[in-house]
């Protein structure tokens, strides 16, 4: 039995859940609306102010989808009620970000500026030229956009310069001369 899959999902008061045929779930909340289709091997029931996820049989695929479906539904409810935020910081001399409407321009010591466009439903804000926050209601999309920004110049393991998540610790490797001494 899936330990995550058997937990009921409690629905906040300001969130509406609609479960249609073929496991099409639509969730509306104060931040917006999300909808998704789930496999029919999994049963999704609405019981008072809870969502209960169960599987129809013990096939390998059904077992693997049980916990995943419950986690995705829980993330959708959290997204429409509270939203998700990922924060990044730029470390290094000359590293800066500039807001251009819904897009940002990153100057990360390349011959050109990287332009990152915000997809529909995602908001990118630049604070202090070196701090970037990505917010939205879809957890996967917020994480994807944050990963794209970080991939423009990931942290260098020898100097620590680059774009990193706020609070991310980068382990600095010793250089060639420090390794030769040992």
C-alpha cells in the first residue's frame, strides 16, 4: 500500500474541486484554476472536504501511479490556494538581471545577454539587480523556469560565481596547486 497515496487531501474552504468523467480534475481557487487528466486505473473521489485517491487493482502501473496522483492533486490545491515561489541569486562581479516587461535579461559574463521569457501563468521579478523570484500556481512550471534561469550560468565549483537558488550551498573545490600539496 502506498504510504503517500492513502492519505486524504484536505480541501481549503476557498477552493472548489470538480471531478468529471475519465478522471478529469479541475481545481479553482483564489490564485487561479488548474486542470489535469489522470489515468483511469486510479479512482479519485470527493468526500465532504476531502479528496480520496485509491487504486482499482494491484498492477505495477497502478501502484506506481497511486502516490504520484495524490501528490499531483495536493500540489494543484496548494498552487491555487497559496502559489509557489522559487528565489535565485546571482553571485559574481558583473552578474546582473534586468526586468523587461514579462521577460528578464541576464548579464552573466557572456558575449550576449540571455533573455528568459515568462510563460503564461508565471511571473518573474528582479530585485536589487541580483535577486530573481519566480512565482506561479503550477509547481512544475515554476521549477522549470527557475531551472532555465539557473542553467544560464550554473555556479562554478572553483570560484562559486554564477546563478544559484537562494540558500544553495556551493562546495568550493581546491585548485590545482592546493591539490598538489597533499
